[in-house]
């Protein structure tokens, strides 16, 4: 469960109802009277929340938004300290496992000293492998069906299996590199039954030596470093904390992504005062429900018009020229 943590942008955020807006839209004498009465009542609620440092909690898709009852101008050390203590209790109550802090809160000094779990899993990356590679290969003026895909993977789980099946439809060959050969033999047999060219190996000197495109599902930095990798390879790391370290490596390692989404979704995030304080990539995570399965999630992403717009490595944005150089 993801929790979005932010400062108040507008008083309306602290209401748990859109009743005022409904009254405003009716535009009758009676509705105007009711509007004025409830307006002052809601203002009183906002004042009480500010006085008691009460955090407003709103559900958004499969996540929670925790709103502090003050804005940036009134975010004193005292108020931040009290709010963070209350937040610690709330994230346990609502079983929040991953927190995304607003840009405003990230700028506040010593925010990390409050022992809040700042884990922010890169949950989108496994669902965007094909889109990332299409983005790169379009720059390089080639197509997925002409490319051999290399996959570094140790563990079998449902999303990994579905992901490999999905990717196998788009690439010339699938090459699975794993220390757990026996675990993947059934998967390889099923792929071969569907006339998909696939190899399964764990030769540290040869398996990745000619690998133009590698997807690292779950190898650690140390595990990946044991293999000889083509010096101009493109590596997509699904875990941004892991990296490939080799002095002779001149390729690129993709660790994060920027996306665009449908205007309809943008409007929803804007109405909740989230659009200006979070990246679209972080915001879209609240749409995901891993229990729905890989295929349903991919269909939802198509409906939401997910488009990769930028890619990032450990040193920031990777330019188009870098991808063009690797194509030479």
C-alpha cells in the first residue's frame, strides 16, 4: 500500500466531502443560504485540524493521501515534528509499506530523522519493459522483432512468468540467464512449444558476452558483476538500488523512467492537488493493484495511455544521443 504525504495546498483538501461544491453549483436562494452556513462550519473544521495538528486521510485508487493541516509558510519545525509523530502511527494503522513525500516536504531539512520508512519501490518498471525498449529502439531506428532480449533472473513468481511470456511475443529470441536452471526449465519448454526461440544458460563468460539488450529482473550488483557483459549493452534494472559496475562498460543502465498519462487521469490528480508536487510516474503507482495480475495491469495501462517520455540512469537523464552512439 502506497502513502502520499503532502502539505495542505488548499482548505478544500481538508474537507472529506464535496458538499460545498454541490451547493455552489445548484445556484438557488436556499442552496446559497446553506452554502454560507456550511462554509463557516467547514472553516471551523479546518481551524480545529490546524490547532490539533490533525492529518486528513483520503483514499485514492489503491493508495492513501496523508495531508498535513498546514502549508509551506506555516511548516515550522514544531508542527512538522508533531505531524510526523502522528504519521508514524497512521502508516501502521493503514498498513502503508511505501511512502512518497511531496516535493515540498522533501526540501525540508532533516525530514529523515523521524524514522519514517522512506522505501519507494520502483513498481512501474516491470510493467514498462516493452515500452522502454520501443522508446530506445525507435531512436535507434530499429524494431523489437529484430532484437535478441537477455533476461537476468533468479526467482520465479507469477509476475515474472507473465512478463517473460508477454515479452517473448515481441523479440527475435529470449535468452534467460539464471543460476537456477532447473526452476526455469518448465517455462522454457512451454515457450518452445509456442515456437518461441529461447535459450537457458548460466555461463558467466559467454551468456551475456554478446548481449545488446539486458533486463535485470533481480540480480544484485555483486551477482551481475560476475558476468562478462557486452561493453555497449543497454541494461534495464528493475531494482534501481542495484547497478552494474565494470571499468570497461561503455553502455547505459536504465534505472528509472518518466511517463505521460491520459488527460483524464491528470485531471483527477489535479483535483486532488497532487499534480504539481509529484512526478506522473509516482502518481500512477496508486492506480496499480498487483493482485489484478500482469495482463490486466497492462490493459489498464493501455487505457490510461501510458507513454515513456524520458529514461534515467545513475547520473540523471539519458539523452537520445547516448542511445544513438550505442547503435553504431
